[in-house]
């Protein structure tokens, strides 16, 4: 019969899970302050949505690398360090998206050419080419080829947003995330698709 007085050894993963549960509200507030100070998004709602997304990403990363955590240390600094890295990472991605948006609005790229704008127009023509998913097999090979350039999560997001025409609350519900986070996810997926399209197809396109 086990000795009840012997302390049970708790694994790093279980210790981290418990600490996250105990400190969840505090982490929410801390990350929200960090996001607000970073300036990557503006407005209370956007800051809240972004903070929630970063918190979830931080938790996933923390649990994935639980074996690297020294349980004799405080968890909060480690979590906030990971969150800070995520904020900077997303900040860089958003800046690229904003730069691309400025390029598209101006009609030229940074060298005074309109190549990036033309690429986005080509991609948009394919994405909006159908609203009938049942006909993808026979008619919309170009769309399937285009979406094959990105990974499965991005394909799902782009299909919901462009093929199914979901947006706002409907898109957020389909993805199981907040509306603001859904908007950011679509923008990132679209940016990765544009980059892949240009890298793989160059100026040849799919021959539309």
C-alpha cells in the first residue's frame, strides 16, 4: 500500500498546466499591457483580441516545450518572455502586411514597378473565381492549385473567407476564434499565399 506521506512527483507539464490555470487572469492583463505598449494594433477591442490570440499561442508554445522548463523557477517570467517574442513576431508580420497594403494602394512596388500589385490581382481573380465548391473538381483547377501552395490551416482560412464568402462573426465562428483574430489570420494567410505564388509561379501565373 502506497505511503500517503510521500510527496507525489509532479511532471513539468502538469506543474505548468496548474500554474497557467492559477495565473490565467493575471497573464491576460499582463499580455494586454504588453500588446498596448507595443503598438502593433490600436483600439481597445483590437488590443483585447490580439492579446487573447497571443495568450493562446503562448500557452501552446509553453506546453509544447514543457520539458525545458525548470519547475524550481517562477513560470510567469517565462510565459511573458514567450509572449513578448510572439508580439514581436506578429508585429513584423503586420508591418509587412501594412507595407504591402501601401504598395497596393499606390499601384507600384518599392522600385516603382507594379509587379506586386499585379500578382495580388491575379491571386484575387482566382480566389473569387468561384462561389460553388461542388464544381472545384471539374472547373476550378486553378483555385485548387493556388490553395495547394499553402499549408492546410491557411487553405481552410482562405476557403472560408474567399470561396465560402464568410466574414466577420460568421468567419470567426467557423474558425472558433474572435472576430479580430479571424481578420488577422486571413490577412496572414493571404500574405503567405501571395509570397508562395510569386516564388513558385513568378510572372507565369496559372494561365487564366
